[in-house]
């Protein structure tokens, strides 16, 4: 019989033009769990503590908006 294992939650983020922006994960190795953005092919970049979901949502919205200007 097999077994299941679970990793931290992930959310793939896409730009409005359909290009992938990155993946939001819950980074649990920090002192306090935090949201981290992992750009495609890059290392996770801490965003804010999991206990502050409003800041996470605001940061994510800003990143998506700015990515359209960067052409990323």
C-alpha cells in the first residue's frame, strides 16, 4: 500500500496576459511561518508572516500590477 505525504500549501500566480509570475508558498523554516514568493526558476523570497494575510494580499496584488510594467 502507498501513502500520502503533504507539503506546504502553494498558489500559482499568473499575470493577466497568461504568463506565469511565480508560486506563493508557506515557508515553514522561518521563526514564524511566512508567505514566500518563488519566481519561476528562482529561490523563495519571504513576503510577510502568515499571521498577516492582509499584507500578503496587498503585496501579491502589487507584484502582479508591477509585473505588467516590468514585462516579466
